[in-house]
C-alpha cells in the first residue's frame, strides 16, 4: 500500500468507521430507549442515558511515537530514512519534502545544533 500521510490515514479510517460509527449511534439510541422502558416499568421518571463514543479511531500520540523512533534509531534498530518517513506520516515533515532533498539540505547546513 505504500506510505500514507497522516491526513490520508485519518480519511481512510473515517471512511472505514463511518458505517460502524452509525451502528454505534443506533446502539446508543436503543440503549437509551431500553433505559426509559426500564424506568417506566419501575415507575421512575427517567431511565438515564447511555453515551457511546462513535469515534473508533485509535488516538496515536505522534510525539511519543517519534521519540520512540528516535530511540530505536540511536539503538541501530531503524534507519534515518525510516524516522524521516515516520515524521512525514505523523505530520511533522511536509509531504512535499523527499529524503533525497533533505539529505542535500543537511549536507549544506553543516554541523547540527548551530
């Protein structure tokens, strides 16, 4: 499938979850109706409410993920291009920037930290 931007991943997840999110919303409505029926049976004024979160996308802490990747790079587990591509996926590096272009910029910058 190749690498995708963070925006593309969110859009794909939204499309995948839209039907499931709709089902979660319907389930919430049904649960609220059941709670009202139980309250009516028990002669209570209200049955309460159920609140479901239809957002089924896992929240990724991109800052922590980048920190983990940098640690993996320092340990020799992943390469610099892998960290670079992850930075693009997490929206930290513009999609228009390529690894090759960045290599040229790095070589022109001189020592890091200046």
